[in-house]
């Protein structure tokens, strides 16, 4: 009787192990296939900038945001927004030619002068060096991330 009970419990534990292993495998597959973006602040090359005296609020600024697709599927980025807590700092809309980010590729969104000024104003006011990013695809799904803003926070600390 004891050997039969041990065999039954051994079989149940083996079956339970197989089910848990299958479930974990499915979970890892789902997590790997989720879109993933990474955000980094970059400087704008001097060749793309207009002289300071000729800039308007819609001219390109010295700051850009590089967006990497580190997922396994292409991501169609419609827009993204920068937040400090729940406070909206900047809304950024991607032009149609740059929307598709292939796996392991990136795009650079160069902030306009008014977007960089808004970010600088909020950084001076709230003294942050990171902000939250929420990126939206065409179907409205969002991906959240963080963006370190060293170019802006450095300017904010030296302009005070």
C-alpha cells in the first residue's frame, strides 16, 4: 500500500511539474513577444541646427530623443508624451515616414524649440533629472518607459 501511494504521489507531482513548466514556457513566450521601447536623450548634430538668431519656436532644438525598439516585432509609433509624475510636460507626434521602428532599430525625434523650452521650464520648476515616457501605437496601446534628461537638467541647474 505504501509503494502504491508513493507511486501515485510521484505521478501527480510529475504531472504538476509538467503543467507548471508548460505554463511558465507560455508566459515567457508572451513576455518576449511584447513590444519594448527604450528612450535616451541625445544632442542634435550642428549641421541640422539653424543659427540661434534665426530660430523660431518650431525650429529644431539642440535636444532629441532616441527611441530604440528592443522587442522582437516592429512597432508603429504614433506619438509619445513626457510626464513628471502625472503632470504632462510635452506631447510629441511622429511624422508618418518615421513611425515604423523595426526590431533592434531606432529613430530620433528632435524636439522643437518650444518643446525643449517647455521641458526646461518644468525641469527648473520641479528639479527632476528623469521623466516618465508613455508611447502610443496606432491602435492606442501604450508602452511606458523612463527618460533621463541630463541635457535639460544641466541647463536648468546652470540657468537658475
